[in-house]
C-alpha cells in the first residue's frame, strides 16, 4: 500500500467526513466565524511579535489567544472539530512513521 493510498483512506475515513460536516456547521454560524476571524488576527499579531522579538507583547498576545481559543472551544461543535483534527494529525504522524520505517528498510 502506498503512502498516497493511505492518505486517501484517511481522507475518506469517518473522522474526516465528520470533520467536513462540522466545518460546514461552524462556517454557517456568523458569530462563530467572527470569533474565529478575531482568533486568526490574534495569531498573526502573535507570530509577528515573536518574529520581531517583542517578548512582552508576544506574551500578552499568547494569553489573549489562549483565552479566545478557550472561548471557541467551549462550543461543542468547535470542541469536537478540534479533537478530530488532533486525532487525524496523530493518524497522519503514525502513517508517516510507518512509511519512513518502510523506506529505511529498502
């Protein structure tokens, strides 16, 4: 089985299908999308502060970002979405490790 085939199987998995449905549900809520947009703005500011060496600002933005993410995570659909993203990430890492091990044996 090739790596591409494994990734296709993951993409067609129940996890991935549920993730897509949750994304549509979340995107249909204007309030959630506004909160998500604000979270992305915080994330961009945080990255810029980190890159620019503004440690105090970066620390403050990390706190704001964590609070905003916690607020979004309190919504059941968002919480489930984030959990599924984590699970799929774990699966993808396991697949990558298996592939790397297989390549190392060749």
